[in-house]
C-alpha cells in the first residue's frame, strides 16, 4: 500500500501552509521576519495596535527566547507562505480519563527539562585527595513562588537568584554521589538521569531560553522597546511592570543615578538639571582603583530600591515579584569617573534569611556584561559571609545565567584551594569553612564535575586532568585580560544589626 511516511504514529502533523495578509495573521502563525539583514522563521506570540500601525511580538524559531522582540509589519515578509497553527486537539478529548496521562507526562518532561545539570568530562588520573566519608548534605529549598503582580503595579522585588553573566541556560539539580552509569568524556547527565551528548545539551540550552518558574509570567511579552541610561542605549530582554503608557514610546529615559524613569526626553532633561544624586544613596563600604560598593537599605531608600527592581526585571526572566523592599539590603557595584559613580550591577540580600542565603538576586547590567563584573559580585557576597562568620549560598533555584556564573566561581575557588600545598587530605566541611560556601554547594560542585569518587569505603576527591587544564586556561585568560579581584583588606564593613520591624515585610 506504500503509505505516506508522515502518517506514521508518533510523527508530527503535516504543516498547513498558505499566504497571509496583515488582516489574517493571528497568534501562532510562523512567518519569515527580517532580523539583522536576513530572513528568519518566527512565531507570532502577540499582536497590538500602535499609533504607527500593527506591531507583532515574535519568537525566532531555534533561537533563545531572549531575542524575542516587537517588530513592525514592514519586517514581516508576506510574499512567502506562512505556517498556520494547528487546531487545538485537547478540546476534543476532554471527556474520559485518557487525556490525563499526556498532561502528566508533559509535566514530567517540563520538570526534567527545567532541571538540567551540566557535567564536566572526566580524565582519568590527576590528583586524588582523600576526604573521608562524606555524608550527603540535606536539601535546602528556596521560597515558594509568590503570585506575580499585575502590570499596573509600580514596583517589585525579584527574589530568586539570577545573573546576567553568561550564555548558557541551566538549572540546579540535587546531585547524587553514586550513580550506576557515569557520563563519558563528551557526555553529560540531566537531572532525570538521562545521559546526552555535550552538543545536544548545548543545543537544548541555546534554543530553550530561560526556564520560567512562575507560569503566570510565560505569556507576558517584552513591553519596552529601548532604554537610554547614561551614555548607553540598551535593549530590554523581558517584561517589567512599568506604567502601561511606556510601552507606546520608542525610548524610555532612565536617570543612571536616581533610576527615575521618563517616557519624554524633555521631561528627563529637565529632571537632570535638578537631580543632585551622583552615586547610590547608601554607605560606600568598598573602594579600590576600579570600583566601589555601596550598601543601600531597602527600608530607608524604598523608592530608589523599587526603581532598581523595576530596572532589573527587564533583564531577569523568571522572578518571584515582591512589592516590599524593606527586608533587603542592596549591594551596588559602581565604576567611578569625574561625573559620579555609575551603576554596573548589584546583588540583594535578606537582612534575616531563615535559610541562610547570602544573596537573593544578582544582576550585571547588559552594557557591562562580559567584563568580569558578575564574578566580582559573587566574590563580594562571599567576602561578606566571611566577615559574618557564616557559610553562604545564593537563593535557589538559580536562574539560567546565574547558575553558569556560580558554577564557574565555585569550581575555580575549590580547585585553587585544592592545588595548594598540604591539601592532600581535606574534608568537604573544611573546604566549606575555607571558602564560606555551604557544604551542599561544595558537594554538588564536586559531583557535577565528576571530581568525587567512592574508593575502598571512602569518598575521594579527584582533581582530573581535564579540570586542572581548564583551570590553567582560565588563569592564562585572566592574565591577558587583567582580571579584577576583590581585596578583602579594603572592605570597610561589619555585619549590621536590625530591629525586628526592619527585617520583616511591610505589608
């Protein structure tokens, strides 16, 4: 009978193609869109009418969702056929128990995809360090996601740890010390136990975009087109609940010192003639030749901190949103010149974290990314933990980019310590105390990079050839680029003490 292979069970339905006009385009249609001088297939996610005509929010197929954007009708090539969305089938199968299994499987797949963990290839040999028996640390859970605010809300606080400091999208998973099957040199293991190739993992992360912890945020599309902040023009990545009127302007003006926002250039310039702030409104607790850190109390500087949270939400995808900033301290990193202290990035920290987190949210502004500032923010948070005499960890779950930055920092910190003379026998607890990292983070880092092995009744740290080579490459790269580091002797700070009212939510 020689049937059509497209009719085989398990294959996708045939795509319905045809020509469309601006009046017939609807959400779900895939069309060719001009992007950086070439045509790319993109899915229409949202449509709105603007003063100058219809505008379409598109996702470029096989590209990170960070590139999603609003495009005018002129950039859509309607001379080519479009792909029409398939009719929704679940409506036909609502009756009967058969429809329950697919939804459960879909949830299972979604959970597995959102908890991928990247491993590092193992090179046999290297340096073994006996650590004795290492009990598995208890699981530390983060806060429950709270409901997101509506677009009309004027301010927010994103509490999950996130950092715009890398390129891959990965999520944290609980590491298991003993696995029956280990990944090979060019393989990694996901949280579900699946072993995939390194290339397949990178492809998943490249096309998947950020994992969204709060489902109510999925449908929210980017609402601002461009920002002007100091001497930089910046393109936002995600939605942030600025006033609705701001979505109709081409440029939003943000004062880089007080973080006030304007949809009118004349109003912004008038504000600049009156604004006297030239640095974050807090105490300068660190200064070296390159940067300064300011400690800002959310209770004392509510408006400034809320403006900072609004700004950061433009570059952080999945966030639990809070209106109240009172329970948080904001540690803001700035570069200095003759005009003032320019905000580069920040991290926030709860005044009293029940889970012992030393960081709630972290961000390097896009115009300063890929210059090592994210690493400085992470290092600074651990220097504060050392002054407090505590073991610290970022709030979980980490974002896509946050985990990448932390994983690199954790690995290099541990390898640097393990390569020191006299460290042939050291426990996970000793590593944690020396670095101010929690034992869970130490343990998980060792497992992820395949550095923890079970040998003759004991857990042994193995400094593989691969890990050492990667560490040496990093050192060489740092020498060429002139990497900055935090000098603990320049930190003028002691742990603040707060009253009960200043540590709690002000709802």
